[in-house]
C-alpha cells in the first residue's frame, strides 16, 4: 500500500507543479494522467494510466468461513476483482476518459453515461464497483446482525426478514447465467431486482434503476469451489455474513 500511496502522492505533486487547476477537491488533470501513464507504464508494463485501484479487503480471506470459503475469497478478490480493475484501466486509457482521481465520482460518471461507452467499460466499470461494494456488504458471521434502519425498512416493505429472504432468493435463483441480485432503494420504496453480467442498477442502461443498498454476486466464480452447482445453498449461507450495518448506512 505504501507504494501505491506514494505514487498517488507523486502524481498529485507532479500535477500541481505543472500548473494545473484543482476543481472541487478532485484534481482532474490531463497532466496527472500523462504523468500517471508514464509511471504505470514503467512500473507494471500495462501501458495505461492506473486510475482505479483495489481497496484492501476489510477482513481476512478466511473471515467468512465456513459460509464463504477462504480459497474462493482469495481468488475472487485477487484474481477476478483485480482483473476487472486492470481491464477497466486499459479500456479507459484508450478512450482518454480516465482523468478523474476520485474513484467513486468517476464510476458514477461512467454509469450515468453508459449508453455512450464501450462494452469493455460497461463490463469492467460494473465489475469493479459491484465487487468493491460486495466485500463491504459482507462481514464475519459474529458481526452480522439483522437490526437497525435496514431491518426496519425491510420489515416495513416485505413484512418480515423471512419474507424478504424468500423473495431475494427467488430472484437470485431465477437469474439465468451470470449476474447480480440487488436490494435497491427507489424513492421511498425498496425493491428486489436482478441484472445480467456485471451491470448494476446505477447504470443508465439498466431496465430498473435505483440505489443499490445490498447486492449478491451470483456468478459461479463466487461459489462454485465450495457449493458447485448448489446456488441455493450458497445464497442461504450468504445471509449469515451480510453486513446489515453497511446496508443501514446506505439507507
Ligand atoms: Mn464476482
């Protein structure tokens, strides 16, 4: 992490020295992108600006055992998520729209302009944000307590925790192939929806748009090592590691 931080620092300083302006706290700078391209090209051989970086996992790879196994977590985080980030950075380098420093703001911008973006950007921007959130939507079983604003809102909307789980599981089971299941906030309502591939309900191309407050990865890579074809067992066990505090914080 030290290397990444010092590189980011260096990029920021280089951009400031080149006389560029800072707008609203985000240094959105052509100079920074140029510096970044040179630096990342030297450091990792990717040849593109490394704008997006992976946050540290908020717990150990084995922290969600036995519900989500250590090997799945490690491969999912280190290989799958990292690949979306690498491919997003490559795709943005080609289109020259990678000049924002704030990861979240840049992702939101991409989602809102998705109809004008390439398939590579759609898949990998979605893949990055969806996983970034997925790690935060989970927590060790001992800390997974269905309570607070999330529980109140879910009980009010769906009748009970069990009714919510039944509806969410049904939607997750009916997603053919790869995709995600979401609990979204739409104005004052909560709704359960599903998207294919790495799409999400923030994208302007989504059939149903809303603010995701909880999401479940139903790609086989999320469960196959432990659960094989038993997606329903994976979903049932995943509820035991949901971070309800995080869900409440998004309401
Ligand atoms: Mn995944």
